[in-house]
């Protein structure tokens, strides 16, 4: 892969420009995908202010708030990498409550959170109605390759060595799921924007995947 080094502030501005290039009468569903070690939530947070300065209303949502209940998520134990890959995220709820209502012709009425996985109970959040032109910023891991309807997908890519080095010891069991994700979902090939973040201080935008 060939990549173009870019500063963090410029990266945020470039992505914000890409998002706001969409027609302002349409909702824009943006995924910021990456392993926790890549900190996709931080990039999604950093995009909020620049998008608002460009006149777009923004809703931040985390896929971590759309996990299945523990009885389903942890059916095969707390450290099963295959279950982590296929069963933790409630993709159906994410489409039903967030992504679907923001599709063309949708209602714009979305649920910002669904499930509190720490307390293992519903968050009981109130629905929010987003006006046309609003941007949904969704961060999470293992989001691509699930046929989730995004209008723009950003993938934060880590080398295998960097991922292993920066993953918390108690989450090392997840590494095989990330490897499976790379081989099956091929996020670096299907995302609209790929950013290498082996050194988080010096990101690089991939300009050629070599595919």
C-alpha cells in the first residue's frame, strides 16, 4: 500500500470536507472503524466541531452502545474470539434504530443508544429526530463486511505488530478476531478512506491499496 503522511488536524479537515461534499438535503451516515487500539472514537469526536462549523448538525453514536445482552453475547464465554467477531454487535438493531431511519426516504428518527453492556440493561434513551443534511458519526470495531448501510466508511488500519503492541493485555484474546476481520471483511479494501495509524501521532492516508 502507498500512503500519504498527513497531520492529525489536516486529516480531520480532509475527512470533514469529504463528508460535507454530500448533498445537504440528505443525511450522511459515516462509520469510523478500527480496533480500540486505533481509537476510532477519538477521530469521530474530532470530526464533530469541523462538521458543525460547516453547517451540519451532528449526532455521535458508538457501536459499543448497540451490543447484544450478555446472555447472547457471552454465550460461549467472555473470551471467545469467534463470538466477539460475529455475535457481540447487534447489527440488526443498529440498522433498525439508527442507519435505516437515515436512509433516503427515512424518518430521521433515531435512537442514540440501546444497551448498557456494563449494567446489561437497556439505556432507555429517548429518540432524536435529525433534520435532513445531518451527519451521523458512528465509531466502532469490526463494522465493515456486515452489509451495514454507510454513506462513507473510514477505516483506521494498524499493522499486525502495532495492533498486538497497542492492544491491552486483557484484550489479547481478541487479536485472532482482528486477523479474521482483515482476511474476511478486507476493511482496507472496502472502506472509502483508509488511514494507517501505526504511529498515532503521524497518520498516513492510503492512496493505493495495491489491489
